[in-house]
C-alpha cells in the first residue's frame, strides 16, 4: 500500500460530504473510493464511471457490461477491479474462469482487452465487429467506459490500494 485509504472520521469536510453523498446515492465506500477521497476532484472524476456504466448497460445489457469491465480489469491485472467483477459474475451463477460467450460478447470482451493492452492502437479486426453493430454514440460511450475502467485500474495498481475484505472470498 502506497497511500492508505482516507480515514473519513478525520477527513476534510468536502471529502466527508462526497463520501456521504456517494454512499447515499450509490452505495459502499470501498478502499479505492476512500483512497480517491484524498482528492475530491479525482474522486468525482472517477465516479463518473457509474454514469458511463448506466449509459452502456441499455445497449450491452447487464451481463455484457460486467463482462466488458471484467475483461479490462483482468487484462490490466487489477486485483481490486477484477475481483469485484469476478464477484458479480460468481454471484450471478457464472464461472469467471470458464465463461461461455456468444460471438457478440466475445467481440465486446476483445475490445475491452485491447483497450487495456494497447489503447493507442485497437486493431481494426477488433473494432470492425463493434463498428458494424453499434452507433457512433454507443461506441464513444463504450470506449469512454473502458477508458475510465482502465483509469480506476491504474489508481488501484499504482497506489497499491488494498483489496476490500468483502472481496477476499472471490479472489482468483
């Protein structure tokens, strides 16, 4: 751990307010969120992940939205995020180590993995199936969602954010 999650009992008022608002509107304040709360603007920027998730979920569906985020997080080797999405998959009855994917799902997952590995060059062969299926607005939202997923992974990995206790049973 390079930066300890913020102790909200002694945090600045703006951090406490941001945490309370998030807890009321979204839910759990995780170690990653408490780490981000050292900088409220950083917290606010990365919490737009929820808005992007809510934008892509209607056209991807809940399962594929989770699969996409899991693919990005697994590819960046982010312990926290990959474990979080493993939990969602396991709790929905899936085996994240042996997923059965349709071709559409495999195409979206491949795009997520490509964003995580080489965001400066997503191969045309990976992008083409999505281009044929989704609108410009959907592709921009999906790419931004993937980019924000990469950003959360970078925060967790670079700052050594510790895995939350509730995720321990789902760790790979």
